[in-house]
């Protein structure tokens, strides 16, 4: 009987580690060890162990789900944020990209002038964040650096690829503020 319970706990443990991400793997392993220890302690306090085992098994299922939803982002899309606020410029780049570094220097010069009227968001293409990967797919980013210009209504007004000069950036920002598209 005890061997079957241990075997069942092992199979539940293996299934849960496959189901949940690596983040929760340590937590599930600790709960598994606690549960396994409780079963092997002997036959004393059998009734107590049944309640503890039930609580631990429920914790294995409930706690990771609660943690998942508590750490999950709000899911608010960038376009939704842009609708309620000001125009937005999404800067898709990479730390390893030479043109991205050139564009960053130009943006650092121009951005303070427009910072109060345009919202700027930098997105690293090698980021592990799911919301960043979702934006990369949504705006079909194939080349870095890429700037995506979004108006107050959440519509893409313009999309530029490659490094730009200071004058080109100012012209694109002014077009975004005036509502003109390319």
C-alpha cells in the first residue's frame, strides 16, 4: 500500500514538474520531499498523516496556480496604453547591434525635447518577457533597430528600420504629433 502511494506521488511530482515552469520546480521538489518523508515515517499517527498528505497534495496544485496568476502581468496591451495617453514610440533594439547603439545616441539627444508629449518604450528583442515577445510578433519586427510610431488612438502611423539621424527622428516625431502618416 505504501509503495503504491509513494509511486503515485512520484508520478504526480514528475507530471507537475513537466507542467509548471522551472520557476516552480524547486517549490514542487520541496513539497515532494516533505510528502515523501511524511509517508516513510512509519505507521504512527496515521490519521494525522492522511490530513497532512491531503493538505500537501492540495498545496502542490493550488499554490503554483495562485503564484502564476499573482506574477502574471496585467496583460494590458501597449496599444491600449497608447489610446488612453499620448502618442508612443516603441524602440526595438539589441545591445549587441552597432546601428542600435548609433540610434540610441541620437535618441538620447532628441528624446528629452519630446519626452513630455510622446511616451517612449524601449524593447530588447532578446528579452525573455512574454509581453515583449508578443509586441515583436504583433508589429512584425524583422530588423533592429526598428521604431514603431503609434498615435493617440493606438494606430501605427509609421515604422522605420535602421539607424536614423537626429533630423530624421525630429521629423518623424513631429509627424506623429501632427497626426500625419508616412
